[in-house]
């Protein structure tokens, strides 16, 4: 997931009055805090689904999927893009996503939350279209198509279709967005022939699979094939396979990405092998993509995302590998528990995911405190290239 570089942040801050800059910073912090609140409520809904007894668990479980997709990931992506864009109106997307989440959590009608999410996606698509016009290319085009996929999923949900029917579009939003951002980061790599055609082929399969629906046999097979092709595309063309040979932060980020690509491929295999969803196929696919792939990407880019959004300096520390291992262990336990019909394993996977998130936050705090007490931990000598404001 993208962020802006330190030089770009400085230029953006210099382009607005000091009072306005403070107001925008405050808005970023409020949105980030609300995103964390939405994450907590979404995780409570997830635990209830797994069989844990929690207050208001049933109501949160009913909106778990939209909260995580639109209220957490959609909010975060929109906020990053607003920081990169630098224009005030770009913040309308994360603000609308936050309004939608608040409405759903306090019990407003589903149409209110879905409508706010759809408006947020439309605002993000508008900003992405503007960026694509200013700087045409496959990376910016992928970000635009990702935003449109988010809009399609939210409109379907607003129209009364179930989350399973919209899930293909929501997953496409996240997958294609990450593809676009990784394309930008991988520009320094030598480009192989067919890189764009390969991606467009995978993107076409994603669209057709999402259109047919993941719960259907045809849609599941097509979408599973798309996930496999996309995973192979990442492994072939992403700069992570070079950075993993490095040290420090660059190697940690690459490890997060490569592990995520493996789960993307596993999700594809599961969909193809269990096209009707089976006893566990749909559940495994969703969590392999959302936790194994997307959250792993967030872990890998947090050291760039948070400084850009919240203006806090963070440092890499080797202890970050511990929450990363817990995260992927939780996905393995979820998949294995579903495959073997082991309910206790599935229930435990939810707690492991929460432990991974909590320990990741604690590790960032630990690294920050360690930096204040002495020399900073070893980190990558070169900050990863990031998307510039457009």
C-alpha cells in the first residue's frame, strides 16, 4: 500500500497555510484513530463468527465483512491516497468511509452505511481518474480500476445483495490496488516481455470471476485462476524477490510481500479445487487473501504508511518478524482447522490474528523507545520508492 516520500510530504505541507496544515494533520489522526476503532469492532464480529461470546457480537458479526473491507482497508487506502494527492477534497473519501462505519456500528440502517461506502468509493475513483489523466500508465490505471471495483461491490451491497455476492469485487479492489502500487515500486527492476499483458489477463479473469460470483462454480474457478496468475505475476515481476536478499527494513518488507503472494496462490488453488465453496473453500479463500495477503502487505508497508499519515518516526527492528510469523500461523490454523473440521483450531486462529496485530503495534513502540535510548536499529540504507502525489 502506497505512501508518500518524506520530500513529497514536506512539499505538500509547504503548499498550504500553517493553520490549514495543522487542521489536515488533525483530520488524519482522527481518521487513523477511527480506522483502528473500526478494526477492533470488525475483529469482535469475527470472533463472534468463530464461536466466541462477546457483547453485541451478533450485530457486529453481521457487518464484519463490510467493516473490514470498506471501513478499515478502504479507509486506509483512501487516506493514503489523500495524503499523496494533497488536495483537501481528496479527504472526502476516507471521511465518507468513516461515516459509513460509524453508522453501521451504532445501528443505523444498512442502506446508510452502504451508501456512505459507495460515496467513498466514488470519491476515490474520481481522484484516481484525475491521477490517471495527469500521469497515464498501467500503475495509475490499476489504482483507478481498483477503486471502481470497490464501488461496484458497495453498490451491489447497497442494492440488497449479500456480502458473498459482492466479495469478488471487494477482493478485486484490494488485489488490483496492491498490484498498481507494487508496479510503481518495481519500476527499477528490468521489465520482462509480456509483463503488462500478463497483468491484463489476470485482471480480466478477476473481473469475470467477480461478475459471475465467488459462490458459483464458474465464478470460483475463474477467480481462482486469476489469483494464481496474479500470484505468479508478483513472484516474477515484483521487486520483493530482489529486496529479500538485502537487510533490515527492505528485507522485512520483501518477506511480508513474498509470504502474502504464497497465500494468494493458495487461495487460488482452494477456489479451483472447491468451486462451490465446499465446507471451507470460501472461508479459507477470504482469509487467505484478506489476512495472509492484504494484512501481510500492511505489515510490510507500515513503516512507510504511518510516518506519512500520522507524522511519527518509526524504525525497523528484527522483533517485527515475530508478529509476522504469528499472522501467517493464524491463517494456516484457519485453513487447517477448516480442512480438518477442527473448530477449536478455527476459534484459536482468530485469537492468533489479534495477537499478531497487537504484538506488531507493540513491536513498533518497542523499536521507537529503543531508538530514543540509543542508536537506532539497523534498517535499509535506501528508503523504498513510493508513489508521488499526482
